[in-house]
C-alpha cells in the first residue's frame, strides 16, 4: 500500500493517545494528593497542561478552530513553565552544583524534560488531527 503523504490519524489512535494523556495527568495528581511527592507549582502546571491537552484532543475535529487555539494556549503555557524548570537544572549544571535526587526517576530536571517532550507531541497531535482530511 503506497503512502499518499497525508497526515491521516485514525480516530481510535487519537482517542487512545488522549486517554493516555488524561491518565498520566490523573496519576500524577494522585501521587501528589497521596503525599508521595512534594508540592511543586511547576509540576502542577505541567501535569494540568498534559491533562487539558488530552481532553482537548478528544474534541479535535478537522477544520476546527477553537480546539487548536485552546490547545496552543494551554500547551504553550505549560511548555514554557516546563522549560523554565528544566533551565533551572541547566543553571545548576553550569554552576557545578547539580546532582540527581536520591530517587533519580523523580528528579525535576528529568521530569520537566519529559513533560516538554509530551507537551510538544500532544500539540503536534492536535494540529494533525485538526488538519486531517482537509485538502
């Protein structure tokens, strides 16, 4: 089967990605609410942004204007916050006083980097979903 160059995303895959994003957000909030993680305003914005983008992805339709606009606004804000948190880690690296947490897998520098990757992927998914079928 030849590829026609279109950005077709099956609706089922769109819903699976959206559901996964909402699940990640809810689980991250549950970890904080349970007291297993410290309260971090950067993290709160990032996990909320991932969840909001997941919900908005459920409503992404070809030719839509409102969903992409809301997605770019919420996702852009969350990305900037994640980039600020990540850059704080780079400042510590440059100053020579960087070290990972004892539990490296919950290090803010690593998690903010992952949040940036997730947010950009979600924004690209919303853009592709709203452009599909319009030629």
